[in-house]
C-alpha cells in the first residue's frame, strides 16, 4: 500500500484504459513474486541481501523509472494523453503483464522488502510446509489484487468527473513522482 512505482503506473494506466488494466499489472507483479518465492525457497536470499546487487537494482530500476516518468510527463505536456483515446500508446510500450513485472522489479524497496520482511514471513509460513507457503503467497497476492483493483475501481468510476486538463495533470504529477523515485533510488536516498 506504500505509494510507489506500481501504484503510480496503475493510476496512470487506469485513467486511460479502465480498471481491467490494474488486473493485468498485478498479474505480472504476482507472477514475479511467485518466481521470487520459489527462488527464495532455493537460496536466492543470499544473493538479494548483497549490497552490490541492491545497488545495481537501484541504478537500473532508477533508469527504468526515468524512462517511464519522462514518457508520462512528456505526453502530458505535449497533449498526447487523452481520456477519449483508447488507442493511446502505453507510456512504456509494454504489454501490461510485462509492465507489472518490470515496474515491480525496478523498485529496489520491493527487493529489500522481499530480502528481509518478506523472507521472514515466508520462512514462518514454511513451518507449515508447502500448504503454509501457498497460503502465505495467495494471501499476500490476494491483498495486492484487492488493493489495486479497489484503487482502479475508484479511478475508473470517477473518470467521468475528470476533465482532459485534470487528466494530463494526473499524468504529469505521477510522471514527476516516478522521476522523484528514480532519483531517490539512483542516489540511494532513503524514502521510508
């Protein structure tokens, strides 16, 4: 629920394409987390706890967020973003499921969370075997789906009250937010 790149992309894409886009973004996010949980179960945590790996993810993820944030800001400023245009090109040019994966993995705080808190939850769930691990994963992902779909529902139903100018303002704001996160990730500035 902490505001981050995935929430910013979900809000921006939902205003343009509707609530269904959030489902696809979170599907990508959930598939990435499934792969990660399997990796953590087989020892990936030592790799993710490495400072150099976290730094590399921060720099590469920051670069990815600069690209996405710049695209959102530029589209808002140039008037290329429109609520009425269903054919509007994705900010990232990516299929939404892949965009959900890429946006999640580009966030170093996501990696840090999984290498620490998430790993501890996962290890506690493993005390109950594979059923415990599956319960943890599905409970976690269900929470993600419910939160992001609720946000998408509110955004998409409120869309009829949004003017084109306000919409471009939303895109501009969330583009700047992504640029801010990118700078914080690259410069290693703690956000939380």
